[in-house]
C-alpha cells in the first residue's frame, strides 16, 4: 500500500498520523477500538444520554452524521504507515462572528496511548483550525487528574485559563475541570 492510498481522504497529514472523516467502512474498527479501551474511557468521558451505549455499534452513527456539519468537525486519527485507526478528535461547538472559537475533544485507543500520536493529532487540528477554518481560539476542558491530556495540551501550546467546579458529569459524579485554551497568536504550528 502506498502512502497516498493510506492517506486517501485526509484533511491534514503529519509525520506519523493523519486526520480524515469517518467512512461507513470504519464502523467495525471504531467500535472495536472503543470497546477495547472502555475501562480507560469511562474514567474521562461524560455521561451518555439515557439508553445510549457509547461503546455499542450505534455509537458510530454520530461519526457519520456530523460529516460536513459546520458547527462540529469529527476526524478519525489514523497512522500514516498503515492507515490504522488509533483515535478520534472533535472540534465542536464552533462559534463564528466575533468569537471564532471551537471546543476540542479527543480520545486515543489504550493500545496507542503514550506514543505521541495524540500530541501530533492535536497539532494537526490546530493547523486546520487556525488555517483553513479561520478560527481565532480553541479551548479544551479536562479533569485535573487527567495528566496525559494535560501533557498533550501543554505540548501544543495551550495555557490553563481557569477552573470550573462540578463542570461535567463523569461516571455519575459532577467532576471539576480545568479550562485550557490557545489562540491563533499563540499557536506554534501556524504556517
């Protein structure tokens, strides 16, 4: 398989990972990766709506339904060498006008954690957000105990802006979160 065929459909390509929209053919790999990483993800992800299994087959439906939605972009994170799905990143709650802001959400499969893939993927998101999309600011909210997420944000130039008590319900408990952000002027990936 050539590099070009592996990265078909990519919106951004890095050294080791690339971003692309989900395709219907990604369903099995997506669900398998989520299920294999369930015990880790449940520690950080918000409560799903009643009756929704965020690790079930139907959880993939939203990945397809938001493709092309101007208020939310979801991209799969795939490995450049073989096209393997390693995670997903969302740039959502995009607000235009004088704000020009998007909120970042992301996860990486447990088996791919700690390899720098997410750090590179977030850099690619910033390149797209501040370039093609013309955003001015990208923010992220993380639990204080999520050291891995904090490192990813710091490596990409985000700064901690504040602290929100009981911000989001995680595993049935209202969890505190740190607020992190970066602006176009602060971005090291700007080209």
